[in-house]
C-alpha cells in the first residue's frame, strides 16, 4: 500500500488511466473486427469503406502509445492486404 500522499494519488491515477487504456484497446479490437467481418462477407466495396473508417482509429490509439506504432502498422498492412486480395 502507498505510504505517502503522492504515492496514494499516483495509485488512484493509475487505476483511472488503466481503465481508459482498456477501453481504448477494446475500441481497437472492435475496429479490427469490423474490417475482418467486411472482408469475410465478400463485399470489396464495403471492406474498403470499413478499412478507411477504422484505420484512423488504429492510428489514434498508436499515437497515444496504447499500442506500439509498429504493431499498428502491422495491423494496417495485414488488413490492407486482405482487402486488396479480395476478388472484385
């Protein structure tokens, strides 16, 4: 347990920040799932639209250092390749 006032405050802030980061990671996973679902549905136009909408969510979360920028880039690359590989 924290002994000083500063440590108690940091512990309170850490709990609040952890909750916020968890919600951001959840939003990231939801954005990725939306793109994957559109790809699996087989509609290339819908998949491209989903990719365009959700790639900004991935970038935003990487900018906030919730995930590493290379991980965000890897996700975007793989999702983009999946969309491009679809039959028109």
